[in-house]
């Protein structure tokens, strides 16, 4: 059984996703440490092992040279992230902050989706993603992924 965290306090509730299982984190860390020419395939292997690994989808989106490929990876990471957030108790509003490491895969995918949408001239999508990032984490504009 996984334990998710939705924290309530003053203001909006805050959702914190579960951290990666230690063996999956180790596999992703190993993949990230490989030379560039082998890294993408190793990260794709992590996705094959667990298609819900938001961090791996974000890595693939960020490493893609082609904006169409980046958009596709980011879109999957974004939608998998929405599924994970809902499973964690998120109900469409509230904070999902960068300061919590497990949230970063989702936020990075959303940021990559924003960037790729802009590169493809899909400005409405780009603006929606930018707004959503700042709604999820009001400090987003003061940091870079």
C-alpha cells in the first residue's frame, strides 16, 4: 500500500507524490550517469520497467532534440502525473511544489510540454502550461527545473 500526502493548512492543500522505489531510483540514477549516446536508451528501459516513472518521462522529454518528440514524451509524463496526483488525493486544485523531490518529474514534464508547445507554435497550450505551473507552485517563476 502506498502512502500519499495531501497536506492542509492555511491556504490551498498541498499534494506530495510518493518517492520512487529505491531499486527504480537506482536504475534511473545509473541510466542518467551513462554517456549521452547510451543515456536515452537506458532511461527508456526504466520507462519499460515502470511506465509510471514520471522522472524518466521528464528525462526523455528534456533530452529529445526534436520538439515533436519532446512534446510526445512530455505529454505522457504530464498525463501520468495527473493520474498520480489524483491517486494521491489531489482534486484539481492545490499546490504541487518543486521543493518536494517526488513532484519534480511531473513538474518537469509540464515545463517540457510548455517549452515544446512553444517550439511547435502552439501558443495556447504553451500559455496554459505556464499558468498551470504557477498555480501548482507559486514560486515556479523564481526557479528553473
